[in-house]
C-alpha cells in the first residue's frame, strides 16, 4: 500500500474520484436534476457547437497526412536500435480490441437497422437507397474517419515518452513544449488531467451501458432465466471478475493473453457467421458500400443538415464523434505504451488501418445480414428495435441462424471477453494517468488500477439504472466536448516539439540517421 501511495499522483486521483463520488451521490439522491443537467449540456454541445466536432475530425486528418507524408513520420519511437515490444499480430490485436469492444458487435447488428428510418440526406425511409446508405454509413462512423481522432494523442504522448524521455503519460505532460514544465505541477495541468480521467471513465461506461442490456437478454433466452435487474447486475459482476483476473496478471500476461484469446474467438465467430449467411448478398452490399463511401465521403464529413431537422446528424454522427473524442486519451496512452520500437508513421497508419478494418468487418457482415433479414421480410427488425430495444433485436437476428443456440453462446463469450479487454486497457490507462514517475514500460500499481475498475462499474450501474442508455451516451458526449480543445493543444504542442528537435534536418537526414544507427546496432550484435 505504501508503494501504491508513493507512486500515486494524489491531486489528480483525489479530484477525479471526488467528482465521480459526487456524481454517484447526486444520481442516488436527485436523479432528475442530474438528468436535466446532462440533457441540457448535451443540447448545448451538439446543437450549438456540433460543427466543432466536424472541424476537429477534419483537423485530425490534416495532422495525420502532415505527419505521415512529412519528415516527422520517420522518427522512431524509442532508441534507434530498439525492436518493437510486441509482434505485429499482438500489437494490431491490442489496438483493435482496446478501441472497439463489445459495442462493435452489438451495434454491428442493429445500427444499420436504425438508419432505415432515421435516414441521412432526407432519403425516403425504407427505400432501396435507404438500404444502401444503411449498410455504408455505419462503416463511415466506425472507419478511418473515426480512428483519425486518435492521431493527436498518439503522436503527442508517444513523442514525449520516447523522444523527450518523459516520466509520465499524462495529457498535461504533452503540453510541456507549449506551456513549459510548470504545466505538469500547476493546478491547470491537474484539472486537465482530472477532466481527461473523468472522460475516460465516461467512455467505458457507455460501452457497459450498451452491452449489459443486450447481454442479459441473450443470457435470459439461452438459459431460460427471467430478465431482471439482478440478471443485469450479474452481467456487470462477470465482467468485473474477468477484468480482475487480467489486472492481476499485468500487461504481458494479462491484457496480451486476453487479447489473443479474444482475437481467436472473433475470427472463429466471424468466419462461421459469414459461412452460414447469404454470402453473395453481403459481398454485393459491401462492394456497393465501398463505392458509395468513396463517392460521398466529402459530403458525409462536412454534413450539418442546415436546412433539415439535424436529427440524423445529432443522433448518430455527433454522438459518434463525441464518443470517439472521449476515447482519445485511452487510445493515445495505450497505443503509446505498446508501440515502442516503431516509427511514428507506422504507428499512426497501423492504428487507422487495423482498427478501421476490424470495425468495418463487423458492420459489413453483421449489419449486412440484418438488412438482408429486413429486406426479405424474414424478421421485422425495425419494429423490434423501436418497440423492444437492441437486446431483443440481436436475439431475433441470432435465432434465424442454424445452430442458433451455439452461435448465441459464442456471442455471449465474445462480448464478455471483448469488453473485458477494453475495461482492462482503460484501467491501465487511468492508473498511468493518475501515477507519477512511471517508466513507459512500467504498469501502474495494482491497487490503483483496481480502484478505477470499481469506480467504472459503480458509475456505469448508476447511470444505466437511473436514465438508461440514452443518458449514458449523452453523459459521454458532454465530457467529450472539452477534449476538442485539448486535442488541438496537443497537436500544436507536438509539432512545436518536433520542430525544436528536428527542425534543421531534412526528411532524408532523419531517415539516414535512423538507418545508420540501426545498421551499427546490427554490426555490434554480430
């Protein structure tokens, strides 16, 4: 315990936990007031400043292209002679599972169904055009545009860790080139870290709030148990147990192994699902979606629906951009910690490709099957989603498969392990964000990580049973709004640091420097 306290950044830790505790007390004593506040702030962020989310997304793309095609992308994260800490497969797997989670599976089934009635660009509901956009639009929300949000945090945190030899992975530390060392110890820096930490907690509560009702629905049907609050609490508890096992094992023996297990289950599930689905129809849908995506990408990126009711934009695009924003500290810290030994361009491109490919595979196959069932009149999923919710819709879809019970059991296991890896990564990042003096390859103390798990589950349960999934989602978007400005500051800060350290070197000189030192290392090893 003394070791844990010594490692702890007490101001950030106490401020963040105090805000969570205060929120829990208010949710328990006056939930109506808290619900009103969250809804009011959500309306202000989305309806008045939604355009800022769009500009931020575009700005992240600009930063990516600048770093990837410019000279700074050749900077190696770590010493020139260092090899990557993890294999490419393990590295890519950890990126995908930490950034997606069980939400990808659940929304992969039901999100395209929602787009049939709540359509973009004033398309006629349930028309053939609505079906085309329904299959494609989720892949826009989960694809490269979404993963671009992580570029500022990954670049800034990685650079400060491995090139400036920072002893911290806090967001405030990435602003040192802009504001000086004083930002790390000042109250402004601590407030930034506390807001970021609270946003990280909010991000995972959204995934839990989405996953628990669906999981309890599947378990209730499979094992013939009555759906109840107690069953949902049981689902929370099982996730907590899986997470606890992984936390006690650490990064290499915990998260890495859990992620590897998860990837095998994912591949087995997707391959089996695809083989029993109408493959030709899904392949045709995906090819059409690729073309439609390439054709409509600029319009989707800048769509604000200024002369409509903005319902689709606010309900979906603004929600997702706010949700991805609150994940940027998690992904920035986590990807940085596992990417030592790779060049900056390898890391930025890799996380966008592997993350996007994984998410779009779920949306393409699972969403394509859902649309097939709806279009051919096999199951009226639109009515089920509107009247009974996501859980009943997923169950209805799974029951159309051959060996449906087996598929449902595999899906339950997949969702449990999938979200457990995300929770694990979150607790690891929160522990790092509230610690001081950690080496890049050093895990935060077990007690620190475990305390964050308790806070995450407590807040997720409170929000879920107070206002349901919608309140959880809106809470996440509200906390994502400040990260628009933090992402901008991180971008400016890391570019300033790179200019100071490499400003006089050309792209060729940076590449030659890295290669020369690498060749020297190999000769010495021989």
